[in-house]
C-alpha cells in the first residue's frame, strides 16, 4: 500500500475495527488510476480506485465494505458471480444505512436504494443493478437468467445483509439501532467499540472483535451454503453447533438437552411449559424470587402470558393475555429479597418464606416450580441449597421442579453441572457475564425433564415464539414451526467465541484476575465520596474444587445527588438514568473551559450497568437508581483490542479504566446543570472520531 496516496479519511476507514475483522488477511491495495470505486482481482485482492481517495470517509467505508463482501462471496461461490454481486450489493447498501442518517441518494448509485429496500427488487431492477455492478468483478460473466436470479434472491432477501444488521433481528425493539446514536436501547453496538470503557456485563455489552468475528464467520457460512446449494439448511447446522458447544462447555450428557431462546424472559416461558408437562398434570404454582431484579416481563411469562406486544419471531400479540395452550390455573407467587427501604431481607427469612409458600402449595395438590435466583441484577442469591434440599426431601415425588435463574451466568461450569445433577433446569444467557450480544439465552434441561418431551405436545401458542430447530429433537415440538431465528443464531455464535476464549484460561487464573480487578473496583467506589457501595452480598454456594464463582462480580452503588453535600441523598431513578446515558456520551464540547485532562475524561465513553430501581430511606416514596460496574469474561480472557499487552499490563489498564469511570461520574455531578441543559445522547464513537 502506498502511504503517500492515503488520505486521512481513508486511513481512519482502514483502521475501523469492524472492517479490519471483515478484511482478515485479504490484501487491500490502492489503484489511483482505477476510475471505478473498486475491483476484485482474479486472485481475490481488493483494488480501491480513485473514488475512495476523493469522495470522503463515508463513501470510502461503503466502497471498502462492498469490495470485501464481494471478494468473500466470489471466494465462496465462484460459479455464482451474479448472485454474489447482488448479495454483496445488498449487504453494502444496508451497511451504508448503519453509517449515516443522511439521505445519500444524491451521491450513491441508484442500485443502493433498490438493494436496501425491505422487499425484494423486481427482475428489471435486479437486471439494472447487475449491469451497474458487473464492472467490479474480475471478468464480467455472461448475461444472467434474471428470472432464476430473482427467484433465488427472493428466498435470500430477508437475511442477506451485514452481520450488524442481522444480529438485530429475532429479538425485540430493544435490539434496533438508533441511527442518530449508532447504539441500541442498551447503549451498546453490534459492532466492535474498543474506544469505549465497558463494565456493563450485568446489562449488555458491545461486541468485541472476537465476538464480531464469531458472528461474521457464521454469517458467511450461511450465505455460502445458500449460494452453492439452495437446499442446504446451514442454519440448522449452526443451531445444532450452538447446542453442542453449550453442552460441551457445561458438561451436559447425552440424555440432557439445550433449548435456545431469544431472552431470559423467553426461557421463563419455556420452563413453565416444561413444568406443566410433569407427571400428574397438576396446576402449577410458580414461585419467583425477587422478580423486580430479573427481567421486566418475567412475571407475565411466569403465568404463561404474552409479556410484550410482539414476539421474537415478529408476531403481534396481546400483552398480558394468556398464550394458547397454557392453562389459566397457573399462579405466580413473588417473594421479595429487599424490604421497603431497599435493604436486603435476611437470607433466613427468604428461605423460611420459600419453604412456607412451597409447602402450602403442595398441600393444595399443586405442582411447584421454584426458582433459585443465581444471581439477580445486583448480585442477590436465594434460596440457599439446604432449603432446597429440605423441600426436596419432604415433597411428594415429582411434584417440585427447581429452575435456576442463572441468566447472569456468573457461574463456574462445575456449578451448573452440579445443578443439573440435582435434576434442576438452568436458565443461562450468553449476553451477560460472557459479554456476547444481548438477546441470546438458553435453557439447560436435565434428563428427568427431557423425558417429558417424548410424548406430550408443547402449548401451541409457543409457535409464535420459537422454532422447532431451537429445541432438541423430540415429538413434543411438532406444534412448533420449522425455520430459524437467524439473528439468534448469529448472536449465539458471537457469545460462543467469548465462552471459548474464557474456557481456555485455567481456573486459578480466572479466580486471580477477578479478585484483583474487583478489589481495585471496590476501592475506587468506596474511595469516592460521591458514591455509596451497596453492602456486599454473601454468595451461598457449596464449595466446589477450583470454582471461581465464590465472589460477587457485580458491584452496585448509589450516586450522591448534586448539591447534597451534608448528607448522602442518592440520585432518584430518572436522574440516575440520565447520568447512565451521559457516561456513555462525549461531553467534551459541553463543559465550559475545561482543562485538557478534564476534557479528555469528558470525551471518554463509559458503559456501565443500567440503573436498578431500589428503595432508599432518604427518598421517601421515590426510587433511587443503583448503577453497576461488573466484571465480565473479557476481563479474564483479554479484551481483543488490548492485543500486544501482556496480562499484567492488560489488568493495569482495566483498573485504570474503572477509576476513570468513577472519575467521570464525579465530573458529571460537578457540571450537572450545564450537561442537563444539553442532555447529550450516547454515541457509537467519540464525536471527534465520528464520520457523519
């Protein structure tokens, strides 16, 4: 590459983490005499033409993404150049929409609008697009049979696109990217965002380069199969691989199973369906522990009701209404873990309440589905194991199911294996501790519960939520439609890349790294008078050899309200949500006459766990918002953007970053009124680095 011909904008494009991952080892060269934006050579190299040096950063990124996609698809399907060209063009057109909110029709060719449309283009439009795209190929092939091409594009249209776009499918509106910010509802991105400091694994994380590469590899396998063999169900293969890899990670056996779910709330729905299939078909009493610290839709799902207005498969449903096939006899019993002042209820009382309620329901002849919460949003755990053992020893055989809500998945695999050995279901996600993208969950099903799926059918209404291929092969899933949640498949492959990296670190090192970081993070929080750390939660888990999950990896804290210097009055929930968003925003252009160090801190993008609503005695009837700093898997396995640093330097950087997060909170409090007047929004990258 000829450095003297590189523009500053093109240099930034070539350094983008998403494009670096997609390019891999492919050679990208400049060809200033090439009048077309790019061309793919016979050898698979990408030549960037004069438009990439002249038309600005936005179009340079668009052209490079288009070129890389075409080169990949020609490698994958050399005998399908027309299909490769059209699929690459659609991917590039949708990629452009991720990069800008502007109307680009005046500076881009007509085919961009055609290929970005929600519905498949007409044969005539595809013909025109092909004529415009053919010069980008090494050697333009003969004129295509456009009718056959249209038929194939019709099948591929809705899941042809960039990985970032496809991963937003098959969840709910919270996955949608806000074009004004480049982020979703959780304040994170499906693209790598290495410039942001991220300790948000208790809520959701932006992808790392590692996770992005895992999803991208799965996407390319999907499209390769579709281009080479229209009958190849690669999505089924990828779904099977997800279940197999989850099974290996947690040590599942052949008679146990994995059900893939878009979210932890969907997991709750599935476990209720499995409990309802227990021998005797008794009505279910579903005992939830601290549901206010789990998912907002869990109490509805726990009754077998629609928990939102639409499902992950895109069906519009009446929120709060019973799902077809779920009995209306299900009762939900909520047991809190915090009192009216927000203080943790003593574990002994929570355990006594669990036993009292469960035994009362058993005495009424009902089937009990009892949750063990491991862990809540603020790291709470209940009931204790001896309580569950006592219930199991006295309950009628087969009349109690235990499901472990481990959706934070802050558990050593040996712990999960122990739960399964007890015959308990376990709900996990790849999107919390593992730092995969939001909305990838699973239910791990022990052998006794798996046996229930051999004869009886699931509630027919689950057909609006899940596909047959997301479940282990059995007769009970015959009521479900065939098909695939492509977004879920890609999100899980991203999460599996992080799980694999963590699994390669020996357990003693996992423990040591977590302890070192958490100790430094606690010191940073307790050493700042603007913050008040919630009392640490003692994790009541039996000792297991070499297990690393005996420490709290979520640190929750209140923030002092501005102006309350004499006493500590925490930020109410609405203001805590504002601060949470401002942490993730570049404030450098807002602060008045800030010194260089303060301006640099103001520009830093900090993503932490969303505020949890909690009562506090200083706020009377209002709720405070507790923010969270969490240790995630990448802290242990290494943030890929820190490559080149040894493990000691990596940890020092993580500790320095957590101190910077705490410092930015105090900075915001000092300038609250000025920042509130602007109310800045989070952005994908710092303002000075934004192309548009």
